[in-house]
């Protein structure tokens, strides 16, 4: 018996209705509203980032900031821009983000996210013959002075599930298996990742073609997903039963009371579709090959090698990620990059990013613009 009630094809009427939503202001349901020591640490540990600048008061006190700061992608935990508005019964799957960062998030900053619907477009692909992409334009503001901290354009695939006409159909595959020797090797690789830290990286020392050392993620397991959700909500549906009953009631009876703009069918299903991130059966009904990773989680992973490489004084100014293939439980992911351009006058360095799995399949790609110090400046 199907756990997901809605197996709906993508219709022209749905597309037309979604396109009429452009410019609509969204109700934003935040996960973290304040960048405390705990929320920053929980997010950093949830993406597997051990950089002490994010989590150690003693280390951060001696840094140029004098206190803990948040990883740039911490803002996903304020609002990730994933949207399930319209397209009733059609699966939302995160597609990627384009970020512009204006200020660092510091400890005790309170963040308010404002979001407006962007355009909806129709596409075709190998795993789904017809799907849509919805976009959301987001501004992240610091509470108190309304300073603009960051802007983002978040994209969400709307893909019919496997049981629908022209639904998503990835070929099923077994989870990768590892020996004790494999785990020892992988653990050693993870522990040896280079973190630049307090050693300043100067732009004059950077050359086109320089590698951004890889960061290992995985093997992806259910505990990894649980740890991520402790720091950053996976979807508005992640609530204990006592709360989820209210969301289900509102979705059916008073949808205007939902604190977000998700499609009411998302909450009224017997099983929340986002459970596919932890449950293989639900994932396969969606059309995935097995329980799979979270999109904003993967975007956080791909920024990890950049912040390792740039050091404490480097500043991530722009960052974009496009998600290509899902990570299923058991998959490894290696996130790395290459310097593509250097401007010594401004300190600006451009980086191409990519993530590959254990089969060397491209699972995500992106870009970053980092500002580094020039010698003789502060």
C-alpha cells in the first residue's frame, strides 16, 4: 500500500497558476532566529564542519573577530528557501541556491528572512520527462538595524512522483558497503582535512589552477540526517506528532493559519514526503533510488572546502550551487574546487566547485567568489 497519497502529473494548469504567484510575499517559518553559540555549533556539526572558528570560544576569542562567528551557510537554518507552494501533490526537491553575502553573521545576531516568489519555469530531463523549477528571492536582515546580511535566490524542483504520469524514476541501487579497513581509511582522510585557520592566505600567493583541497562527506547515514536536522530544519513538516497534528488540521481546515506557504496536501498526507530523507520506502515512492540527502545540506557541504581554504580572514562574497544527483544512504561525497581567476588588486578569487560520489559521478557543481587580504593591508 502506498504511503504517499498523491501521485499527480504536472499539468499546464498547475504551471499557469504557479507562474501567477511571481511577486507574492511568502510566510517564512524560521528554524533559527538567533545565531547563538549553540545554534551556530549545532549547524556546523550538522554539516560535519569541525572549524573551531564556528564552535570554540577559546579559539575564536584569539581570532580577528574576538568571538565565534557562523559559517556563511548558517543562513539556511534561518530559512532555506525550499518551497512547496502550488503544484498540489507534486514532489518538491531542492535544486540549488545563488548567494550574495554582504556581512558575516556574528554570535548573538538575530536574523529575519523576507521572501518573495520568483518565476516558475518548465524543463525536461533524463530522470523526469517534465518538471518545473520554482524560485524564491530572499533577503536576510539583521534584527535591530535592518542591515542586509545576505541575499539568495533559492530554486526548488517540482517533480511528479514515481507513480504519476512522467514521474521521477531513478534506477534503484543497493547501498554501498564498507569494510572495517575502509572505515579506518575514510576516518583518517576526514581527520586530515586541511583547515587554514588563523594563518592568513594572501591573494598574492594564489594562482589560477590552484586546487581547493577536498573534504570528505559520508558515508551518508540516518544519523547524519538527524544531526543535520538538529542544526537546520529539513522541511516545515519536521515536527513532533503533537505539533504535526495541528499542521495537518490547519492544512485541511484553515490553510491560512499555516506559518508557511507549503502546499496543504504536503501536510495532509498520512506520511510526510520529506520522510524520504530517512525512509527508503517513502524515497522510492518519490522516485529516488533510496533514502537520500537534503539539498541545503549538500549546499552546506560544498562551502566547507572553501571556508577551510580561505582561512579565518577570508570572506565568502558570492556562492552558487546546482544540485545534479541525489546522495543515497551509503554514498560518499568529495567536495573540492579549483581557482579559476585571481584579481590581486581587489583581492578577489573565483573558484569552481564540484562534488562527486564514490563512483566519480558529478552530484553537485557550483562557484564561489572569495575576498582575500593583500599584503600590507588590514
